[in-house]
């Protein structure tokens, strides 16, 4: 998929620059043409000789090489895509503000191609308000940010800020070139999986949701160009690179994650099977068997996430909910459409074989706020995700 794609790799001064060597090697292996431009500081972290050998082209760093001025405009026009990996805090700030004190920044400012960035920094720098502002600025220029990973950082601390792995960046690029861009520039929020409500430190109330349907929707939205945040309950499914995944356990945590992302979201799809009730006070210690034959658990209602988002939905935001029913499916689904102020309810019923939890297939009916009712045949969940995304796109651009 990267065959003959012209990829300009910008490397900045960060410990993660050592990963750029693997990145260049993987891109070449995938058939891409690669040119590398480094900041002067980056040369301390990764050898230009190694990068030149792998990319089969000289690695550029200075605004002039010997007596020759380097034509930064030509490089920026040559590329199909420019990727800054790793993007340090310093270069991010310079990009956000249009500074131009080295060749890489000159190439960046002259580039006519799309730009992707893979930031790398320590967690505190990553969360600093100025970094947040700079990232928002880069996004407002249309650049895409490849989510950072969580793990051990150069400081020895553990946290958010690791550059995405080279394999993830290559997968992201493949997605990038593959996808149909109708949702480009749109932000989507998806919930998936079950929630676990703690009874005591070893037990919980949960359900059989596998998360497959929600993950398939998140992947489809990404493929069509949306920037996707997935709030994922406790499941063992892997999530494709390029999706910003927030892993949660409880309904309350899922609510908090959605609550904080909803304002900036264009599309919200609530595909999670959220517990409606949670133990009032989870026991601090493991509950021991008593003499009584019965044990009463006191439960309280959780926040209905879909409903709470429906109450504050703005014009232009598309809100999608699911209804998994065992009887009277149509009536309940229509009830949820109005009571939760959703734009679309995707109904499935456990009465249909191959539909519901755990399977790779699903059979759904759509109910839209505009009064449409569309029933589909049994399909792979990935295809259902395509139908749902088609409907979302219609609603978004209606
Ligand atoms: N939902 C939610 N938050 C909850 C419960 C449900 O966001 N606390 C969302 C689900 O993700 C789904 C929709 O609401 O999109 C419907 O969920 P469902 O469990 O079918 O319906 P409920 O509203 O919980 O009603 P009931 O359980 O009585 O059918």
C-alpha cells in the first residue's frame, strides 16, 4: 500500500529518534521512497550515515550543504506526505508558531503535502498546557497527530508521551492512504465493551459484551478520515493503531471520559453495554461467606451516558445509540430514540441468531430521528460498521 509513495521523514532531537531508523527501514521495505531531513539536534540522537544508507539518499540537515543552498521548497513539493517522527516539544512549538531556524522547519513551512506528527516527550511536558495549545494549533492546520503511547520514558518515569512504535506509524500511514476521506477533519467518540462494577476487590458485576461491534465502528470511522477516540471497557480485543484508546473499567469512568470529550466531538457512537446499576459501596475487603443463605447487594443507578450526552447535544453533532433487546424490540428502540435524544438507534435483538454478544456477525435495524426505519440482513460486524458509518455520514451532511 505504500508502494511508490513519497514519504518525507522529519527527525527532531529526542531520544525516540533511534526508532526513526526502524521507521525508515520499514517504509523502504513497504515500497515507499523515503527522504530524511533532520534538525541539527537530531543528529546527536540518530546517525545520519545509517539513515542515509537505509533511505539510499543523503540526509539533509543544514540550510546549505557546502556551497549549495538546499532547496527546501522542492522537497516539500516532492513528498506525498511529510511525517515528523519523533516530534519534540521544541519543534512542535516552532511549527505551531511558524518559526524557521533550520532546514526541517523551512521544508515544513514550504510543504504542500499533508503532514502527520508523532510526538515524543516526557509525560509532564506532554500534559503541559502549552503543549496542548500547540497540538491544537497543529490540528487546526489540518495535521494529524499519531497518538503517543504509555510506558517507560527516557526520564525513567512511567507514563504517557512515548512516540508510537515504528510499526504503528507504518500502519497509520497505510490507513491514511487507504481510507476514503469523507470524514476527514471530523472527531468521533465511540464507546465499546462491557463495564465492570466492583462488588469487592475480587468480584464485579459485568456482562458478555465483547467490544467487537464498537471497535469495528471506531476502525471504520478512522478509515474514513475521522480522528477517533475509543472509550473501551475491559475486553481482550486489540485495537488498530491510530485510534486514541482510553481504557476504563466502570460506568462512572466511561461517563467521565465521554463527558470530557463530547464538546469537541462531531460524532458520538455509544456501542458499549454499560451497567445500569453499580454496588452502592464496594466492600474494601473480600466478602466472606456468612451463615446466611442469602446475600443482599445494594445497587444504585449509574449515569446514562447516552442520555446525558443527548441532553447537551449541539446542532450538528450526531449521536448514535444501540438498543439490545430480547422482546418488544421495536417499541423499546423507538422509546430510546426519543428518551435519549439520539439521532440514530441501532437495534439488535438476541432473538436473531448470529446477532448480539460475542459473535462476529450482527443483524440490525436503524431507527432515525427523522422517522426512517431500515432493516439489514445478517452481516459481518465489520460490514455493519460500514452501514452505520454510511448512515452517520448522511446525518452529518444532511
Ligand atoms: N447506555 C449508556 N449508559 C448507560 C446505559 C446505557 O450510554 N448507563 C447506552 C448504551 O451504550 C446504548 C444505549 O444506552 O447505546 C441503550 O442501552 P441499553 O442497555 O439497551 O438500554 P438502557 O437505556 O440501559 O435501558 P434498558 O437496560 O432498560 O433496556
